[in-house]
C-alpha cells in the first residue's frame, strides 16, 4: 500500500513537472513566434536580407547565427517596413533606420516596450500608426516629408515628452496623441490645416501649444483640447 502510494505520488509529481516544462516550451515558442514576424516570406520582404539559416533557438530569435540584441539595424536596401513587422520586440531599445526608407507600415513597432531611441530617416513620407503603445519612447522627430500623423500613431506612448513636427505636415488624425501623459508642449507647423477628433484624449498634462499657421487649422467638432484646456496656453502668430 505504501509502495503504491509512493509510486502514485512520484507519477503525479513527474506528470506535473512535464506539464510545467511543456508550458514553458510553449510560452517560449509563442514569444519567439511573435518576435519573428519579419522572417515570414509571404508577408515580409525584410526576410530576404537575412540568412536563410535564421531560426528560433531556445526561445530566442537569431538573425543568421547572431542572437538578436537590443539594437536592430535595418539594411540600406530596405525602402519600406511592412505593418506589424517588429511588433512585440520587447527587448529592443533602438532601431537604426537607413536613408532611402520611405514608409513605416501599420503598427510596425507595436508594443516595443523598451524602445527609447529611434532616429527617423529624412526620406520618410508615410508613418502609419507605427508607434502605438511604445510605452518607453521619450522623443521623436517627424521628417518634413510626412504630411499626415495617422490615427493612433503615438497612442499610449505615455513617456513621450518631445515631438518635432516640421513644415510639410498637413493633418493630424484622431487619437494621434491619445494617452501621451508625458507630453507637456507641442508646436504645430505653419502647413498644418486640420486636427482630428480626440487627438489629445488623456494627454492631460499639456500646458503649452504653439500654432505657427496664419490660418488656424480646421478642428474636429469633438473637444480635442478638453483634457488640458483649463491649464494650457495657446500661442498664435500676431
């Protein structure tokens, strides 16, 4: 009876140990799969510039035989980064983008929790909600070739403090700065002619807005400035 009980307990413990090990392997596989979006031949042209030997090893993504670090350098041959390309790349702190790059796809850096540094290429003309939920991003400079800040481009970038907007920008779409609680001031270039709904929802700490446009931009019927209107000063041309 005692022997039978011991065997039963041992079998149960071994079964539980195996279940834990299987769950760990599955979790690592899921994380690695999420990080390896850019190796998908059907969806992502970036995979063509990396070694075909790229593989998932012990839950870590490898580019060729080199382990993925905290900095990713995009090759100069790349002209466009597809949507969701680098989504969930939580360990990455910095991307180095080449000159000649023209577009960043829909949420291509989605939920890059550690991303703090990214210098955008001066040749960029399109950025499609690319930095949604990059919670550690603090500063970014938008090139003058970008005419539209698309919907939710900086949604939930709660540490974002400095955003450079330049001559050439024409429109800011809805929820562009939603939840940007670290943002305290912003300057609109003279070329801006429209601001969408709820652009600054939950961005309640803005105290200074400067609009360089002689003709005020058209503003959505929604109260886009309501979260901070009582404490914000608006500067306009004389």
